[in-house]
């Protein structure tokens, strides 16, 4: 008992340490995003909104020209899912990439259908060295698609979590570009790409990446994350 490790998410002692660093209770308490959802951004829709409209698109997406055609996430960025992601990303519990990737794959079968590759959102080299790994790349490796490291950061940006929502799009505008590689160009031309990250808050980072991919000739960009901050309607 004295040597038993703690759950990386809640801190309770693990009953079965050999089964992973997060306890079964934390995994079971994740609340998934379920239909009805916006066909574009993936946010939950009120039932009346879906029944009253010809298409299941939220008002925000209907007013916005989006680079990301469709986005999906496992669940809201709160509770156990948030704690698990913090353990994965900041405590370097990289073994969590496999179960999180499996959850992403299970929740997004239709999104993955027809996709040619997964492209992880890149970190700036200095942040990559500081963290020791790119969490988006670890997740992308478990989606069952070829992983293409097609993007690079052209400059180091301020952490999005430090900024109010209104400034996040400006912070990442022009911060991503295509890697100069013939293999990258061949893999992107006319393809459907799954853009992968751990969390989507305002969607600013995903949109900036999508614009760079579309300029490279990608036919359609879809985004898949573990969690997303649900917009208030």
C-alpha cells in the first residue's frame, strides 16, 4: 500500500497499477460529446435547433468561413478528461497517448473515413525541446492513418491559454507553413487530411494550420482533438 502509485488524474491510489497510470473511475467519468452536434465544429446542438433547421449547423459556423470543414472531439475540456490531458501533456505521461488515441478513433469513425493521412499540429522547436515531445504527434500515431509531419511553426507564439479568446486568432495568424519536402507535397495534393491536436478552445490554431494546408493543395481539412471547449450558445 505504501508503494502503490497514484492515479495521474485524480491522485487516488491505483487498484491495478499494471493497467495504466489513470484509474478506471477517471476513465469511466469522461462525459462524451453526443449527438445532436454541429456538422461543422462539432459543438453540441439543442434538439430544437436540429429539428427546426434543414442542416445541423450552429449559428456561429453559419456566419463564418472556416478552413476546417468538420471538427470532432471526444468530450468537453473539463472534469476527468481535462485532468487526464494535463497528466499526458504537462506531466509527460506519454503512455496515455494510446488509450486517448483509441478514444479519438472510436468517436470519429465517420470523420476518418476517406482521409489520406493525419497531420499533427507542430510545436515550435524550442517548446518541443522544453516539453520533450509533441503531444499531437503522439496522438496521431494511434489513429490508424499514415502520419505526415507536413507543417512547421514559422515563429514562436505566445501560449494560447495565456490569451483572451479575441486575441488568439491574431496570435497564430501566419505562424504555420508547409515543410519543404517533395514527399509532403505528394502526400497532400488533392487529399483529405485529419489535423490532430489535444485540445481545441477557440479553434484559432486549427484554423491557422488549415489555411496553410489548403494553400498546399489539400482538398479538405478535418480536425480531431481529444477535447474541446464548448462554446456558449
